[in-house]
C-alpha cells in the first residue's frame, strides 16, 4: 500500500472520514430492524398502567396486622402501582405502598406501616433524613422531611399505623392526599 499515509501523518480528519461509512451502515441496519425512531419534540408520556388499588388494599388489610386506609382521591388521579415490603431495623414492620399519578401528571406514593417513623422514613428515603417542620391538616400533624435535591416526605402517626407520602407532587397535591387519608376509615380485616 504505497499510497497510504504513514501513521504519523494521519489526523482526526482521516479518522472522521473512516467513521462516516460505519455510522451510516449502523443507521441503515437499525432502520431496517425498526429499532430507531425520530422524536424531535422529545419523548411523549405513555398510558398510565391500570392498578386495582381497591383489591390490593383490601388484601393488605386482611393480611397485615395494622389498619389500612383507602383514601378517596380526586377524580383524575389514577392509581398506577402497588407493592409490599418490610422496613427493617428496630421498630420495623410490613409496609403497604400504592402509587398515584395526579391529574397534573405527578407521581405520589402512599405507604402505610406499623413501623416507627424513625425506621420507616429512612427505609423509604434510602437514607437518613431530618424533619424540617410540621403541617397540621385537619386533626392530623404531618411531619415534613424536605431535603435539597430529594423528593419531600410527609409522615403522620395514626395510632397503630404510620402513613407516609412521598413523590414529585406539589404541596397542594400532598395536602390533598393527606386530607383524603385523614378522612378515610380503616378497611375491614
């Protein structure tokens, strides 16, 4: 290959010209395989998954040893998820969690547990948090845990159960969910 440049004389431009055919080949293969889409406006939200919150919370009320509430949320809020876990450590216990997508598109998580606040908050937050105030909503005092760069957490003690709210909702959406929790009666065992 007498016409090739010596390696020492090759530049970034030479590398760019050799990469262009490879990139075009990759795009052609991806297009043929229908694995590429062009979305100039960015991603669009898909449909909210259906979750039967009534059945899940009734099951948890029968199965877990503490009162479970099913708050009446505003029309337009959609339940989209649920899970159970166990907050570990001193004062730990089972945790029933459901999630909502608000009419504004924000996610709020509602967790109910017999675990103590001192165990439940770091378990849900993924690390320790310090309380930053109290919000009185009806007869219930909600302790706020707000930290720069993290979703706020509100928690209240309803006697046999701690109720925790966490998510990307606005303060008004937190207040709406906290009010609905306060108005809800425990489900039958």
